[in-house]
C-alpha cells in the first residue's frame, strides 16, 4: 500500500486513476483547485491545491510515497511543478503525458503530422516541452506515461500493449481508454519498470 498525492484528482483522467488506486488499497490525497469536485471515497482525502502555488503544493505533497500529476499541461509550468515535487522531498513522480510527443517515424512526432488537429496543438506542444524538461531531471524517479492518440472514456478491460517512444496502433487506429490507461499507470507505481523514462499504452 502506498501513500499517493494525486494532483488533478477531479479531472477526466484523474477520476479514473483515483478509482484504480483506491480499488487496489492505496491511500490518496486528492488535490484539485476545487476539492469539492473530487469523488468522495474511503481512503481519499480531498485538499485544495494549485500547481502555480509552489510552496503550498510542496507542503501538501510532503510525506507521500508517490506524486502523480494528472493536470492539463496548459494549466502548469513544468519548472514550477517539478520544483514543487523536488521541494516536497518525494522521490517518485509519475506524469500523465500526452500522445503528441510520440514518434510515428524516426525523428517525426505525432504533433508534426499534417492531419494533427489544430485545436489540440497548444496542449500537445506544452506536453512536448514538459517531457523535454523532465528528461533533464536526475534527482527524481520520474516516469512519463503517454496515452495513444485517441484518449477517451471507455471500458476497463485490462487488455492492452505497452511501448516506449513510438505511437501504438492497430487496425482500429491508435486508442486507449482512461480506465485502461489508469491500470497501466498504477501497475507502474506498484512495480516500477520505467524510471526516468517515458512509455506508452495502447490497444
């Protein structure tokens, strides 16, 4: 059982990660700007926190075994957020990443493809930057988990594939549900396989 600080616990992905953590017996401090939106469950302590208030966030994170951030990249400053984790003294840090930085060919990222939707570019670009900043961090045991291209609510099947830096796809395209993504993330928390690495999950 781990003591987990989950930043973004009320969001689409955060809600699923929270349920997955609790179903496996972990204890969670759920952090959100509006903690009243965090689902009430046994084992969850909701706390108000903001990624831009570095000092307060670091004090909330202190004493946990693991920090997970499941927040939109547009709502964060990578330097600020990573520094808050460092200042808290927690060594293990898992980030809900984006698909934009995955490769479709050597040196060619998803975000660079001509059919990449304009509406998603600002968020995806910030995700690329966040990963680049993380790659220079040597004093945290970080992991960046990228979803597949289509990342939506769905079924918790437990049947998926893991990859490293290349976009995963099959005959139905590239996709993963929030629910199955959460399984892969909590599996990594319980049995770390990708310390200071990015990996990806898809069908």
